[in-house]
C-alpha cells in the first residue's frame, strides 16, 4: 500500500513539474514539455515487449499457463504504451512540422511495430485450443521482439528523418538544463513504476478470470 501511495505521489509530482517547470530551450518553447511524456511512453513500450518475450521463453520451457498470462498482459501494455507514444509523437509532429502524420521513417517503423504486435493478438484469437494458442503465441512473441531493436533503434537511423535523434538533438536547438533532465529521469522512473503496478494488477485479474473460467468448464 505504501509503495502505491509513493508511486501515485511521484507520478503526480512529475505531471505537475512537467506543466510548470521553466523551459530553457529555444525553437520549441512549451512544446518541449511533451518530451517528458513521449520518451517514457516509448521506453515503457519497449520494456513491455521485452517482458513479454522473457515470459514467452519461460512458458516454452515450463509450459506453465501463468507465464503465458504474464506474456499476454505485458504485450497488451506494450501495445497501449506504444499507441500513446505514437499519439504524443503525432502531436509533436503537428506543432513542429505542420501535420500529424508524414510517413517519416520513425513514424513508419512504429506503425509496423504496432501491426506486428496487433498480429500477436489476432493469432491468439484465431486459435481455439488454449495450449496450441499459448505455444504458438510464445514463439511469435519471441520472433516479434527480434524486430523491436531494428524498428525502434536501427532502421530509423539508416534514413533521413525529421525525428530528433537523440530526442535532445542539437538540430532542434534544444538546450537542456539540469532541472529538465532530472524531470525527464523522474518521469522515466514514474512511468516504469506505473507499468509495473498496472502489469501486476492485470496479471492478477487475468489469473482470477482464468481460474473462474476453468471452474465453470469443470462444472464446479
């Protein structure tokens, strides 16, 4: 309970600071505040996919349904956080380059990533047998994560992109001060903690639903 309270206060403090801290950058002005949310959202998305892959490997080794549930929950959160990162990135693009979507390499690879993990859930829903579903989904999750480093870190760097790389690129004339940097780090910690809390809660709910469903099928 205490950890939840601390996490809640931390997240609220980050949100408050993000809206009220002085912005020293030139060129972007207050638009730079979105960095404090966009970067952590993208970071947590990648972490979620990594957790999904790890649990998929553990399922294939032990065939314990609990790991399949954990893999599915983390993939769901990865999809959610990636969508939110895409939305905040589109807002940034609209204010900076005049349109929400311009098929920039970074935007295109993120869209492909969303389709890759959207297919993960399409595969799960297409297989009625739970064991076959869990096994094939686990294999797919492992191969899906192999694409993550390429789509997020490698391919966008092979082409000219409007997206700042790194996010605080001198081409955007960003000059970050220590306070803004600390706020960004605090936001990374806050969103990572938020992911851990939602992930744990989602796993517990899915385990309970799975137990109830099994009892119904057995007629208990």
